[in-house]
């Protein structure tokens, strides 16, 4: 099975200064202003986008694997496992790339039709709302693909704190069941365990929605399995497998790579309400109206 490689570039973050990186966050966070921020996308000539090419944003440079180092050089927690604590940069590209319309995504016909409709609306300069453009949440799996994240790692839990949208994700590592009474949410319920030095996380109970600005849709039956491993003390790889019995015709794998931010970096506060381009408040606009009925369990 192919794995799409869209990780971070090695070394410095393409020369972007911290303030410019955060300006890009603000520019790209709302899907409705995509065509204003990157007008070249609409006019870009159609050409195949191969999975091995990776992120096409020139100012972030090419995406390539980090140089491996022995596990003995990694920071370790009191449980003897690699300590993922730190501030990590995932890049600025949305789930796979800023313009994913030329990537072969294994959507079923109903969901492919939703995506095609949303791509056309974007090309027409009238993008349809999603949970980011209505300032609600990135949610999973999109949260793990964008911007700066702080990992706070303890043997019993991993907390992922996003610099964007005030989102906090909790991954339970204590081996106990969780989320029995929880409704479907943007972040879902994440539980993890270690397989050697690889952290395996499974996320369920996700609210149906879209995982990119071009509207890659998914249902509440999607399960996200992550395999996170430390490559060297300053680089992580996160191999995601997405399984959705109604939205995807087969499991879809995507590789994300993260680099540790420079010493002294502190995540800031991102306020999204000024970028609500939906024409109403989040309560007025429900992006789920654009999804097939099958996106919600129990629906016909």
C-alpha cells in the first residue's frame, strides 16, 4: 500500500521567521480565503502530483526523511520509552498539501462527488464552509498535519496542544478503556500503546467532516491509526492509516514528519473569530449539511 510522504523538511524551517510563520497560519486557516492567500493555485496548470514529491510549497523547501540516530541518543521518560515532549513543527500545507485535488484519494463515489462539488466552488471563488473556516476546530486527523504543536508526554498520557485554534488532544496510554459515554467530537477518543519504540494510537468517535480545504470528506465511522516514532532527537515520523467503511474504498496511508522547534520557542495564541468568512456565526452554518447521509452512523 502506498504511503503519501508529506513530512517536514530537514534543518531550518525554510528560512521563515517566527512572525512570518504565524502570519501564514492566519492567512491559510480559513478555507474561504484560500484563493486570496494563494491565488496561484487556481491558475496552476494541471499535472500529476506523485505521492513521492511531497509538499509543493517552495518557501518551506522539499520534504525529506530526517537522518536516523540510535535510540540511545533519544530523550527517554521514566517508563524507558522515547520522550516525545517538545514543540514540533508539522509544516503549513493542510492534511497532505495545499492543493490536493490532483492526489488520488480512495474516496467512494458519494464522497468523491462531495469533494468535486467543493473543489468547483473553490475554483469559482465561492468556497463552501468547513469547520476551520467557521472557526470551530481542525479536529482529527487534520490537527496533526498543520502548524506548531506542543507535546507534553507522561507515561499515562500524551497531550497535544496546538498553536492553532486552542485545540488540546489527549491520548490515553494507561491501557484502560476510555470514551464509553462520549459523543462523537472533533478530536475523538485516542488511546495508545507502545510497540517497541513506536507509539501506536487509535482514534475513534470522530465527528464527520472534512480533512482539508478542498473538502476531503469522512464519516463518523472513520478510525485513524497513527504510528509515531522518533527518528532522531529533533525529528518525528507519524504514519497515519485512515479507515472509513463508507467514505473510503480502502485504507489510506499518509506520512507526516515533524521537526523540533528551535530552543526557546513558545507556542502563541491564535484567535480565529476575525477570520469567520462563512457569512454567519458557527451556530448558523453546519458544514455537515454538505455530507452524505451515510456520514453519520445509523443514517440511511
